């Protein structure tokens, strides 16, 4: 019998990639990346050039389809695999990345009459312009004693569906009215392949306040927010919510011909990028924290009970692996901070020296930073360049570096930024641990662990835990392919559960990063200082970051 395969398509912030996977062992046979033509739309709209306000981040929905039309045929061509042997396809996506659609599923931004309205476009996960709405949701939910609030660490994020939908209603009521539904981009793309849009339990649970037992919050709650929102969940958010691993439908004839696959191929319900990575590193039981590390970090953990943890992004029954409560926390900028430093702040002499040595500037800075002892730079940073997701859930916080002198070198700053993100992760680990959700081991996947050994050693030292690293460079795509195989089922060569798939297909590297006791001791001292700064700027004693942001907005 011929080998069977599945395709995982991973939609990131700036590009999408397709990976063709052998279902017998998880081997990645071929991969292809398609950069988004419009990348992130955060300054002005395409075509019209209409300027966007601060904290906006939009995308173009056709960029997502281009990934399917380009990368899927490319992996099929490269591999030479017979389309009949590709039995399933799954996708994962950034979230909450949402869009308004008409009754035919067409994005409103693709209508000529709406194209110049920013609210007709896809709002990317890092669109933070709905902070005012998020603040009101939290204030009113807390005052009403809404029981959903503790499940999200006490705060709903401006990145999530409800805040973004309410922002549309407040700022562009005509777009709100024109929208038949608001959908996650992951569900929309799946719908483009199958011909029908269904919602997935992962994004519904983590990003839209949906609960397996209770459904959405009550219409009374939404009416308390704004009478116009009273019927939001019955109208704009209506639709069946299916659990992960479910089959959303089958590939249509039209899409099959565009993608080089067989019509009728099983398509899994959508998933979130980081969440799809969990089974791909073999984590299908409790006590193991998975860090999906890239431009940001998503922290994911399984537990047997529903607990309340400060600042967690959510706890969702069956949200990651069926049979467990899936906990999520996160840091909204990690790799993005290192990229900011390299792009905006590294002096020319360092760039020149890296070029002379034939090194990428990140590699050069990592090598120089690795020569420093722990604490030698005299620097300490707060990793809030894109706000704080966990545990403070506040997008109005900003980054800071303490200890700069006239002698400070760029690699010392670079190391302080690496360390700051590790301290942010330790804060999250401690929040889980102190609330009865145990963290025994750390697993790392995504782009960063593959590129930066110093970063991983710092994380091991700061958290005082061994870190295992995914063998795959495309862990979310591998996880998405695994869910595609589950959607297809064992009868046709796939799997009947994600646990079965993980036993055969998940892989981690043999080499791990173990904490170095001498480093752990010094990092404990630095972390104590980080904690003080964290609470001083983040919990109210000094709101200078917010006052500065206010002055900036007034000047703008």
C-alpha cells in the first residue's frame, strides 16, 4: 500500500507556508513559503492610501488564498506525490485575526463601495486600536460579576473578537450593519476550501468568549455593553462550533483544481498557530509548557481541572487536546523586539563588523552577547515593546531599558532584551504554578529556538527548567497536518485521534538546554529586580508609560 500524506498550512503574520507530511512518521517531505503581498497594513490602506491611526494592523484576505494557490501546488510538484495519496489538509492561523463578510462569505473589503473604509478589512491579531472597547468590556463584566471573566485571567484583550466587533460598531456602524457575520480568518479560509464556513472550538473558546458548556456570554451582558450588541452572538457570531480534529468538509472541485489536490480531500476545522504546535512536539498530557516562539510567544499548557490564573489568555475545555483543559498565556513581542533593535538601533560599526566576518547581524550580536557573564552588562529591560499580554493584559504599557551608560555596547543591550523576554516567560510560569497548574518541563518550537542558542540557554537559566526543542522547523504546520490526518480518519490511512497521531508523528531534538546553576543564582537576583520594575510600572504605582502615550497621541 502506498504511503499516505497530509498537508499543513501555517498562516503567520507576514507569510504562509505549506508543508507536506508523511503520516507514518511525521517526516516533512516538502515545504514552500508564500510571503503576503500586502504584509501588514498598518500605515495606509492599499489603493486609496487612506492613512490609518495608531495601533491599527490590517491584512488583505486575498493574500491568504494566494498561499493556497501557490504553496500547495509547489509542495505537490516538489514531492512528486500523487494527489490521491494526500488524504487530509489542516490549517493554523494567527488569532484573533477577524474579518466582516457578506451573506455569500465575501469579505467586505472586496466590495468596491466598502474598500476605502478601514473597518471593512481583516483586523490582524496585533490590531490594538480596540483598547477602549476592551477596557469597557472588562469594567462592565467585573461590575456584573460575569463568570466568564476569571477564565480569561480577569481581562478580555483588545486583540479579541468582541472588542474588535464593538470597535467596528462604534466607529463604522454602517460596516457593522453591512456585515452578515464576523469570522476568524482561519474559519474563512477553511470555508473557501470547503464551500461552507464553520467555527472551530479553539478560536471560539480563546478569542470569542465561547464556552463548551455555557456557550457565549448572555444577551443581557451584551445589551449592558451597548443595546445595539444585544443580538451579537445570535446574528454576527452565529454558526456551528466544531471541536478540533473535526472534519469541516471536503475540498471543492474549484479549489482542488487551483491547489493541485483531489476534490473531496478532507479539510480539518481551523486552528490557532501556537495551539496546533502542541501535539507536534508530542505534548498530549499535563505539566508540560509549550512555548511557540517567534515574533511573539504563546505559552500553552494542559491541565485536568479548570483553574483561575492571573493574566492567562484563557482556559478552554478541549481547546488544545481533547480531554484536557488547555491554558494559554503569552508575550506580545519577543522576536519583534530583537528585530526592532537590529532595524532601528544597532550602530553602523557593528553592522560593518558583522559583514566583514560574513555573519548575519543577529548571529554577530548573539556571539558577542554570549561572551558576557550573567549580570555583566548592568542592564535590565521590561519586554513591553508591544504592550503586555500576560500577566498584566495591558496594551498601553511600553518597553524600557535601565542601566544605560556612555560605555554601553549594542550586544549588551541585545542580551538585556533576550533576558527581558525570558523574565516575562518566568512570570507566566510562576503564575500558573502558584495557581495549581503545574509546569514541570518546557518545550520550545517556532523560528527562534532553531536560530538562537543563547536565547534558549538564557530561558533555561532564568526559569531553572530543562527545555526540549522541536525537531521540526515548522511545528504549527506539522500540527495542522496532524489534525488534517485526524479529519481524514484511520479508515483511509489517517488517525482517529490527535493522541494517536502524536505518538507516530511528533518529534523533538535529542539535545536539550539544561539550566547552569551558577547562572540560575545570578538570574534569581536580576529577576527580583525585574519583578519590582514590573509591578512599579505595570500595576499602578507609576503610570508614566500611559501618560507618555497620551501625550504622544495628543501631539499626533
